């Protein structure tokens, strides 16, 4: 190899990332142009920096340790072959990772749904959640071993977690590295696996806990509960639990954004004369004022009685759409009174003519006038 990056930094080939970083910082301070302006120091500073860039990158370091080149090209092959590592993977399916692997693995994330009422979504609530999941084994405390026992260094790979063997190929005899089949790459073997968890360090249980659901959540909102997912293998960290909110439909109110909407039917006489109506809301009984002459479709807004804003301050509004009800069945007395009202308003309902014409009556008059002109 042209350069020994480990020698340039002054570290052992088995140095950890922290040791490499510490060595680089020390040499960089000594050779930095601001501290040492000589041309020789400048060249050494560039070499140290390049060595650190290679050895601090796990992929480049692996390539360098395997082939002597951080890009995976061996000295005997040109870049036109795609690099030594590409050729190696083509014939042998890739190599094993450098060094023994850790048994500990992070647990899986989980997603569950929980149903709440619309009122709970408006104000927030607390919910008790039950879930079947993997929890840390209390017998071995996640170690996957029987209490009082330990591990033994793998006799096959002698703790390396990987083995090398010669392979004949069209390129000649080569050495390939693969995961140790005895210890599965861990470098050691558990002599006495925990009987309660079968050497997993975790068991399945049904657990329950209380979750605080914030005010303003909507249908489909997901809440992340860090560390509430499945326990990891062999003492690995827990995954996360995602709680998906499902909001039940309400008999009266619907939600649009942060506003609550409802429809209220009022009698024709109440809409004409005006009145006050008491309505039940999530904030208790409220009075809705209906102004005289209110028409169907008019919306009454009750400020700050909607849902809380999940990512903001305050609340939305409550909007009540009024539906003016026209009576369909009248007694003789009621019909007489309405007839008198029509006469007082100069509305000749009996003959199908209304003195106070609307848009369609004016449109009809326009057509009548047009045809009368044609006839003349």
C-alpha cells in the first residue's frame, strides 16, 4: 500500500473511533498552518487530514483494511474493473463486517389504534392502553443468560466473529472473509441460555399504561411514545410505540378544522319574530340569539367554543347553521291565520300571485313583456 494511514495518525490498526479522533486532533493542532507555517508541516497536515477522512468513515476504513484502498480498488486492478470490492462481491457475495457483532438489537416499533369521543379530542384526555408486546425478561434482566453464567470465547473464530478461508476463482486463489457459523458473528457463545426467555432476553406479555392525549387531536393523528415499543433482543433498547387516534362520530357536532359545526331547526314563526334558544355544548348550556327575519342557512357563530388548536393557542369556534322549518300540516285555524297574514302583507297566495316578487317572478315578467312586444 502506498500510505499507512494508521501510521500517519500514530494509532493501532484496532484503534476505536474515539482514539482515531483524539490522535487526529492532536496532530492537526501541531501541524496546522496557523501554528506551524512551514511547507513540510503543510504537506503533513494534508496527509493527516486525508488519513482521518478515510479512517473515520466506516465504509472507507473497511475498504482500506481489505484492499489497501479506501475506494475498494486493489493495487493489481485498474478502476475500469469497478474496484476490487465490486469484483469480490460479484464472485463471493460480499464479506463479513469487521470485528464481532453485538447481540443486542433494538426492539421493533409498534402501531396501535385507540378510539376516543369527539369531546375528548376537543379537550384532551387520558387513556389506558393495553397491548401485547415483548418486555425485558425479569429472570436474566435482558442478558439472555441464566443468572450467574456468562459467555465463552468462540473456539472457531477465537473471538473475531468472522473467519477467513481460501477460495479458487478465475482471479486465482483468494481469501474470503465470512461470518463465523459457530457464534454467528458475535465472537462468543452463551454457555447457558436463560430458560425463561430461551436466550432472547425478552418475553411476551400483555401490559397496560396510561397515555395523555393532548387537546386538539384529530382523527388519524399519531402520537409517538418513545421506548414503549417492543423490548430489544439481549438487552437492546426498546422500540417506539405509535398511537393512532380514531375519533368517534358525534350525534350533533362535526369537526371542520378547529371549528365545530351543527345544524339547528327553528320554527318559521321563531325565525320571523326572533327568539333565544338554549343549546347544549361541550362547555355547558349556551344561549343562541335568533334575530327577527332569520333565513334558512344563516350561521350563528359562538366564539372559542370549538376544538383546541393542537399546534397553537386558543380554540376554534362553534358554528350553528339554522334551518327554518315550514309547517307541512295546518289546522283550519292555523290556515286562516296564515291567510290573514298573507293578506296583510299583500301576498295573494290564493290566486298564485305574490305582490312582493322574487327573482323568478321578475324573470317571468321579463319573458311576458318580451312576447307581448313581438305580438304588437
